[in-house]
C-alpha cells in the first residue's frame, strides 16, 4: 500500500505537535484522540 507524500508530511507534523505538547507539559489535547 503506497501513501502520498502529503500523508507522510501530515503525520510528521502531527507527531511533532504531540511531541511538543509532551515535552512542554501541555495537556490540551488529552482525550481528544
């Protein structure tokens, strides 16, 4: 199954946001999964 380059970029951005929130101690998106 091939994925579009945009899909990888979107996933990378999402992962970066989650990582940023974990590292900064923010918890706004907890339970929003």
